[in-house]
């Protein structure tokens, strides 16, 4: 695991060095003692540094340069922030009529041993 995380750190460090002087892109500055896992590299678009270029045009240019994995800001966020998590009813009507059973005092039997 340590080697895997070290690889992520090395890639993130290389990307941060390459992007830190790019106009319109603000990179994260984690504290020196932090060990981020870098699931994704969050960047902040600063349109004031690019003559107020709309973010959609910026993304078109970035995609044209080959960076296809970059997302529109806000499209990747914690699952709890998505409407589906907050209000599942319209997308999952069964949640409006189905309720989970109340918790039991003992755990349910193991499916593998119960079938024997």
C-alpha cells in the first residue's frame, strides 16, 4: 500500500509542478505534513486570469489539448451532495413506499451456513 500511495504522490507532485504557473489554474497547496491519497487532483479555475473566459470554453481548450479526464467544476463531489442521495424519490420511486426493516438485536444468519 505504501508503494501505491508513494506512486500517487509522485504523479501528483509532477502534475502540481507542471500546473502551478499556468494562468487560470489554481493548484492545491497541502501542508507539508499531509499525505493526501490523491484520488483526484482538485484544481480551481480562475477566469479573472484569462480575461473572464467562460469555464465551458476553458474546458473545450483543455480537452483539445488531450486532457480528457478533466471535469466541469461541481460535477464530481461527495455523493451526499447529489440530488439522488438527498431526494431519491423521483429517481427511485420504490424508496417512497419501501422501508428498511427495523434493526434486530442479533445479526441475521449467515446465508452460507443457513442454506446447509
